[in-house]
C-alpha cells in the first residue's frame, strides 16, 4: 500500500467478515472496508465504511446500487 498514491486508495474496498482484523486493518491502511456482518454486530468503533448483513447487500454496495437495509446506505451512490 505504501507504493500506491492516496487517490488509488480511495478506489479500494477491502471486504472482510472479521471486524478486528479486516475492518480495523483496512482502516489502519487508509482504505474503505465492506464488513460482511452476518451476525448484525454493532460497529462500536465506527470504522466500517459499509456494514452489510448479507452477501446480497455486499454485492449491491460493490455495484453501487442503493439498497434498503444496508446500514451505511447513504454512502452508496
């Protein structure tokens, strides 16, 4: 990641289902995260860019479709 300019980082979404390793790691690297949060856990630290509870929601986020039920739907364009 250190070799990539910041404008490239803005185009990356790291997908993961483990908050501490995936979401926190992406945040620490300065990239967006899509948390596949099937258990509906609370994002207490507020680090997840997108917090989706199903694969369908995740796919909609990736394809930039506005969907009902995705916790951060205002970020989806």
